[in-house]
């Protein structure tokens, strides 16, 4: 809900999914979500900016 996929202009989007996004778009502003997303599978770490890519993402590498 906080980082939705691009859905506004997708013509073949399932109506239930479109309804989910329309409902939740009234509850949270597009810029209220996280600026960056960090993810891992336990071995590899990845990071991505938010959908708009307007806010900077800071990071630090810690070695153990």
C-alpha cells in the first residue's frame, strides 16, 4: 500500500486490484511512503529509490 506499482494508466488491470489502489490512494499520499527500500535474501542486499526517485537515499556499508 505504501509503495504501489504504477496503476493509473494500466488498461488491463484487474478491476479488484484497481479498486484496492483507488481506495488506498484516498488514505495515503503518494509521497508519504519510504524514500528507499532495502531488501535481502540473507546473502545479497539490494536497495532501490522510491517510485518517484526524487528523495536521496543514504546508506552505510558495515563490515563484520
